[in-house]
C-alpha cells in the first residue's frame, strides 16, 4: 500500500528542510529516521528514498547521532540490496566522507584554538617586555603548553575521532558477507587502516583486526546464504589477501608486533586456501615483515630464516623478470644493490643466531617441551619450509648460493673471523672496526648485541679447551669491543651464569681472587650438544668450533670407544681369518642384495603403482565429494533463491493488490468529489464536507443529486414558461406590422425571379448547342478506326480460342491418366486386402488346428494316466 501523501518521500524531505530552516534540526532528523525505519518505506521506490537517506546521513553526522544513522542504514540496506546496490554504496561513501570532513575541520579548529591560547598566554605572561626569560619560565611554558594542547584535542578532536571510528565499524558491519558489496567492504577496511595509522589509534586497530577476523569466520560459517561471499573464488580471496597485507603493514608501522604476527597467520591461512599463486611483490613484503617481527621477538633463528626466504624470492623474481616469465610490476626491486643488501642481511642475521640459549627465565629442559615444538612447527609453516631451520643449515644454504660474493666486504670479513678462522686472543682487535661499521648503520646496529653473545660463547668454548683457570681481567681484555658497544664485567658475569644455568658452560667464578675456573672433572656431565632453545639458538656449534685439544672429560668419555677401535684394528692384523670371515660375510651380503634387488625392484614398482592407483582413487573420491558438495550447495542456493523469489513475488502481489485497492479508492473518491462539485454548483447548492468522504453513502449522494436535479428542472420550467409568454406577445406584434408590407414585397420578388429564369434558360441553350457540335465531330473522327478495331478483336478471339482448345485437350489427357491410376490403385488395394484376408484366415485355421491337436494330445495323456492309475489300482 503506498504511503499517504503527507508521508511520501518528497513531502517528508520538504518538511525536514522546513524544520531545519527554523532551527529544528533534531526534529528533522527524527522525522527522517521514522520515515526510513517505518514499514511503509518498503513500498516506496529506491530513487525516492535516496535523497531522504542522504539528508538523514548528513544530519546524523552534524548532530553526532551515530545510532540513528546505523539503524536507518541497516533498514535501507535491507530495502535496496535486492534492487539497487549502487545506492547503498553512494550513501555509505557519503557517510564516511562527511565524518572524515568533520575530523579534519575539528583538527583545524583545535590548531586555531591552540594558537590563540598560546598567543594570549605569551602576551599576558610578559610583565616587562625588556626582561629575559628564565629556565624555570621556559620549562613551565613547555609543560603547560603540551598539557593545553592535549586538553584542546581531547575536547575538540577526540569526539569526532570516536565518531569516525564508529562510522567505519558501522559501515563494515553493514557490508560484511555480501558479494555484491565486497569491493566497497575492502576499500572501507583500507580506509580504516589509514585512519588507525594516521592518528596512531592502536586500540582501535586491534579491535579492527578482530572485527575483520570475525567477519571472515562468519562468512565461512554462513556461506550458503544468498549473496554470501565465496572464499574459494580467486578474486575474492585476492582482495582479502591485499587487505591482510595492508593490515600487516599498518601493524608493523604502529609497532604492534603481536597483531602483526596474528596478521601473518591470517595471511598464511588465506594463502593455503588460495588456488592462485600470490604475486612475488606481496610475498616479498610478507617475508620482510616477518624479519622485523622475529627480530623484535628476539627469535634470531627464524629471523635469519625469514631473511633467507626473502633473498631466495628476490633471486627467483630476478630470474623470472629476466626471462620474461613475469611482469616487472608484479615483482620486487631486484637490482644488484638490493640483492647485495639482502645477501648481507642474510649472512649477518645467520651470524647473530646465538650458539647457546640466551633465555633467563626457564631451565634448559623446558626448551624442548611439546609446546615449544608446536611453536617452532607453526613458525616453520609460516615460512613455508619443510623442516625447522638450523644455524648450520642456513650457513650451508647461504654458501651454496654464493652469498659471500654478494655480501658487503665487512660482513664477509666478519664471517671469516667468526666461522672460519676464530682466534680468541685476536678476535676483538680484528672485529672492532667491523662492529664499528655495523653500528654506524641504523638497520644493522640491532645485530651488535647478539653478535657479542656469539663471540663470548666462542671465546669461552675455546678457552675451556686450553686453560683450566684464567684471570677475569684477562678475559675482559680479550672481550674488548669498540664504543659504545663495550662489555662490562657485570655483563660477562651474567653471561657466564646464564650459560651455567642452561648447562652450556661449566665455569666457576672466584670473586675474591678474580679467577675463572673451567670444569676439569673427568666425570663431568656438562652438555656438549644443546638443542634449540627458547631464546632463539639453533643448535650447539661445538662441532663448528675450532678444536685445539680434547678436554679430560672428553678423553674419559671416549676411552672405551678408542679401546674398541684399537682392538678391532689389532684383530685384523693378528688373525687373518677374522678379516677373511668379514670379507666373506660382506660378499654374501652383496650377493643376497643383488639376488633380491630385482624382486625388490618389482615390489617397489608394484607398490608405486598401487600407491598411484590409490592416490588416483582418493583424488576421484575427493573430486566426487567436491562435486556432490557443489551440487548440494547449488541445489540449496537454488531452493533459497526459489523461496526468496516466491516471497518477493508474494510481496509484489500483495503490494499490487494494495496498490489496486488504493487506486480504486482514489478513483472512487475522485468521482465522489466530482459529483459533490456538481452538487455545489448553483444558487441552491448543497453544502457537503469533502473530508468526510469515507462516511458518505453513494445512495445518499444519488438521492441528494436527484433532489437537486428536480429543483433545477422546476426552476428551468418556470423560466421557460415566462420566456415563452414574452416571445409570444413579441411575435404577435411583429406579424401585425408585417402584414401591411407583404403585397409590395411579393411583386418585387416576382420580377426578380422572372429575370433570373430567362437568363439561366438562354445560357443553358447555348451550352447544349456547343456540346452537340463537339460530339458530332468526335463521331466522324472515330469512324475511321472501326475496321482496325474489328480485325484486332477477331485476332485476339481466335488466339484465345486456340489456347483454350489446347488446355482442354491437356486436361482431358491428364484426367484419363488420373482415372487409370486410380483404377490401378483400386485393383491393387483390393488384391492386397484379399491376400491379407486369406492370410488371416490361414493363420486362424492353423491356430484352430493347433488348438484341436493340443486338446487331443492332452485328452490322450489324461486317458493314458487314467489307464495307468486303473492298472496300479487293480494290482
């Protein structure tokens, strides 16, 4: 049913403008909100509601009524999402633009207020213009100025920032899980990220990330709904990936490392779902952000692994761009300087991996628990690696790819000093200029502290191989680093205590004498190999440390092994049969292996074929399941769509019925108004209330009209009687005067008629004579053409007679031919029918004979059976 005239969108819009014109903006906003959220608005065209919605959004922003705008936007979305999606986007964009404009204007206003306050305070606080400022006055003005700015922004800007944040949340909630509004949803999320980054809103950014995750979970849960987004669609998944990468960038810029790590996990989950390979430039950003996250978390092992993956991606991008397999815009910058920088960071981050655990909160045994394994497994999957990285594997991978050649010279020298030619007595002198160069670079400065830990670890490991006791001052002199990276005695003591706690070192410190004593117990249980720890250590590098000599404990631990080796070699020299038996056993094993190789090969091929077949069957089953699931989804979607279509059709039918009813009522009322208008015409018109049409009966109105017509008829009859009497008297007077002048007028009229008659008669005779002469002349001319006409007519008649005879003969021949054909067909049909009758009679006779024969045989069998039965009974 259409809304009444006073509730039509144009009238509501006009009324709202009138209210705003007289300063009643809240009342106008309430009017607009009630109109949008009412049930009558569903029957109004969207094009009529759009101006109302735009005005409502504008007034909501002006008055900070976010809740009213939210309710109206939800209702407007439900009305228009099935008909016109573009109008939703237009209204929401207008909503965001107005909120952003208010924040910018509030920022400008706050700056003006602050500058005015500063100018006023500076002018009022100076009593003596020639007096100089004191340090106390400068400090006080600085502190009070900052506080004043904070108060100004809190009073002016913060409320609008809060309103803008609520605007973004409202728009995202409205647009979520709708494939038609997916592009608008992603662009709004990007705008929200820019808002958080621009105004450093860390709390709002965390809430925004959680909101987006909930939206993705909701989309996966309600994927069967109409217009729901499909995460299996490559384009939709690509847009979600771009949004998550922007989320990761903003999290890193805001230094929210926990949110950054969760964003990385979201990206990894979406990458696993994606059937389209991601662009190299996106993956380069992914690995670069992972390096920063792992570095902040002091997980140097996975930090180095992330740098390694980043460098591998750069190499792959360079080769793909060079070969033309990929566009340059889809790949990161791969110049020689970029590759050199990445190679330097790969090598430096691998060198900074601690050799022993640096955690100060847990014991060594806790590092290898199940939770730690699960965490390392998660991090390994995030990097896309098959197995967890180790320090040795990273170095081996770097050397195989020739990173030393591309790394910076100081990084290359640092690698040679730490990993190739480590000498504890000259390490600090060689490494000091390198550390100074690294410390001068802002990006590499953060690696100095873990490098110091690695150097100290190597230093103590090699000192423990040579010395039993060593002076602490001697160790301090060996561990001399350049300023400002100098290591104090407290730092060295803390490092030793941490190593002893983890079991990686066995050093005792005598503070009275200032002596360090290395473990000399030959039965010491000190760990020589330490697994990966929570501080980011990869593995014990004892095997990579330069071995100067074995310690007593190592000699005791390997004594039985060395004794067994010596006895084994001695037996080979003393007893030749022992060696012969060993050789025979080896040959027999080789023969058995060779004999079973073919069978094992066949078994392997058969097993491979079985595995391939099972994989194919599993893939077919999976494909069939996916196809069935897709079919079920399509059927379910079709059913939902059919139900929705039925609902919409029913609503359309109801709306059409209401519209027709309203139209009939309107036409009836218009007719009643016309009839009432007719009744009101005249001096004796009946006074009828037009507003009370619903209570007015048609019979009553007809009776009133008849009564009025009767009165009008009587009035007209009376007027006609009076007028007829007046005309009668006037006509009688006219005739009296006319009778006096009739003879004269008759004589004059007779003379005029006679003259006209004579004139017309003479003219007629003249025209007839001229026409007769023309006809006679024409006859004489045409008489000469008669012979030619007669000869032509006879020739035409003769030709047509010949044609007719020819056609008649052809028709007779065709008729005789058709008659003969029909006779032939009739005879053939009669013969065929006769044959068919004879055949049917023959078949019928055969059937009867066969039936009689079967009956005789049956009777003979029964007679035979009776005789046999009688014989048996007689016997």
